[in-house]
C-alpha cells in the first residue's frame, strides 16, 4: 500500500463563510419584515421642524401630563370625550391639525388614547410639541 504524501493546503475554504452569509441574508430579508407586519399603520415621520401655527389662538392643543390627565386647551377632559371635543374644535377653527404636548413621564398608553381620539375625529395631521411654552 502506497502512502500518500503530506501536502500543504494552499487555499481558503469559504463554505462555512458562505453558509453564514446565507443564514444572515435569510434573517435580514425574510424574517425581519414579519416582525413589522403587525396591525400598525406606517406614518410619515419628519424631523423636528418649527410649528409657528401652534402659537395661534385657535390652534387645537392637547396636553398629556405626568399623572395621565388629558387637557384639551386648558380644560380637563376624559379620553372618551376627546373625539367630540376635537370635532367641535375643528368646526370652529380653520386648521385641521392638533398639537400634542406630552410630558416625558406620561404613560405611553394615554398618548395612544389621544392619537386614537384624533383618528376617530378624522384628523391625520398631528404635531408633537417638544418644548412647552411658559404660558401653556
């Protein structure tokens, strides 16, 4: 029986690397969209821009404070009353846009209730005001 000679392997085996690439591309292309396919609607989110119309007297302001209270203008309202208040405000005012002042410590679920109320009132243009004025 003839013995084989030892030879140096002068090549790089890329089969393991290509297998890992296939798995990563599958995860990226196929699995990730299924995470986002819940019942969410995609909204057009823009970077922070100035909102000069928020300073108008007839602008619709909704504030969500730290202890989950909701204020429409300066009046405390319950979440159930908010869609009707928004509709009444739209009837009296020209701009179909609401400005939401949400405290950073306010529960997210309460802010979602405000957004749902805006959706029920057929308002699609919503602005989040990130810096409160002194007189609000």
